[in-house]
């Protein structure tokens, strides 16, 4: 059995431990508040414009635009923690044909706006032509009736137009 002196010493030790725990809780709360404030500051920073400039839908700039966005997101992870934030930023970096393409997606609240990977895939599908489509596009520009009959000319034109998705760009 403990003596009254030992019991008093134990009570004092427990009280000191309680005081230390309270002090640690207070310090922890203060640190959590500082971390939250720093995270909020990082999120509140406006996105930086891309070094490469706005994307106009040019096939030549698709890969460059996507790479620049990925680098931007890697260095601003707090600001772009959701797919929606990434897609929204990408749209703000568009102009011309690219912006005209994205505007209906926004106005219709298309679900692709919530999925970064799906949005990138759709952008690539829209603005990056395949090699066969590129070759067909060149052929389409060179289609002439020549000595063939009108039906053959129309058939050639329709076949080449289908291969390019109706996009024809003169290089």
C-alpha cells in the first residue's frame, strides 16, 4: 500500500502530465490552423498563364498545350486538386477554334468537364488528326473530276471526306 506522501506525488505527477497534454493539444491546434491557412493561400493564388500562350486548336500545338498543362498542374497541385479544376483551367487557356469547341461543353454542363483524362482524350480526338486522316486530307484537296464521270468523282470525294472526318486543311 502507498503512503500518503507517495499518493500526493502520484497525483502531482498526473496533474503535470495533464497540463503537458493540454499544452500539446493547444500547440497541435495552432499548427493545424497554420497548415490550413497555408493551404488556403496556395489555393487562392491565381493560376499562372501558360508559357506557350493560349491554345487556338492548331493541330501543331495540341501536344505542346497538353504537356504545358501537365507541367503546370504538377507544380500547382493544391490549386488543381480536382479534375474539374484542371479542365476549367485548360478551357481558360483556349482561344479561337478551341474555345468555340469547349464553349458548348461548358454551357451544357457536359460530364466530360468532371473527368480530366476523358477531356484530354476528347481534345486529342478533336484536334489531333491521325496520319491516315492527314494523308486523306491532302488527297481530298487534290481530288479533281478530270476525265472520270461525275459519279466516280463524287464517290472519291465522299470516301476521302469520310476518312478525314470532313476536315480538310491545306498545309
